[in-house]
C-alpha cells in the first residue's frame, strides 16, 4: 500500500530509529538539524520536529518529550532509500550531539525502533 506524502511521490517503505538526544544539547542540535537539512532538501517543515522533503522521500527528526532521545524516521518508494535517509538523520544527530556535548552524552541508547 502506498501513501502520498506532501512534497514526494508514493511512500512504499518507511523505517525509523531512536537516537540519543540529551536535554543539554537538544535545542542546539535541533536548530542545526533544521539549518543543515534546509540546505539539502527541497523543502523543510518544522512542527514538533523537523521534516525534510526530498524528490525521492522524506526524513523526520523529532525529539521525544520527557526522554533523552529523538525519533528519526523516513519514507521512500524503496527500502534502500528510506534506510539511507534514516542513516543520514542518525549520523547528523550523532555528530551534532558530539559537537555540542561529548561522547558520554551518547551513552548506550542506540537502538532500532520496531
């Protein structure tokens, strides 16, 4: 089953991952996520997080309230592209947490969300 996502074509495959996002770096990381994705994507929308639309999919990075993690999710017509978009978002958040904090801030929280 396909769904139409604003700014992209059909989305047949979606994937997501929980990524550590400590409170101490949350606002700085999310601002930099927005600015970085605005340079890479066709369009960026901010709501409870940041959603970037690409010609072949979308990527959302959304901090979870009350938790030191964010949800990184993506959709695309192909599983490979959806996975690549989630990897891009995961790497972006991880690198920014390291830039604004320390490796200790990442902890052992890396996990995939089923």
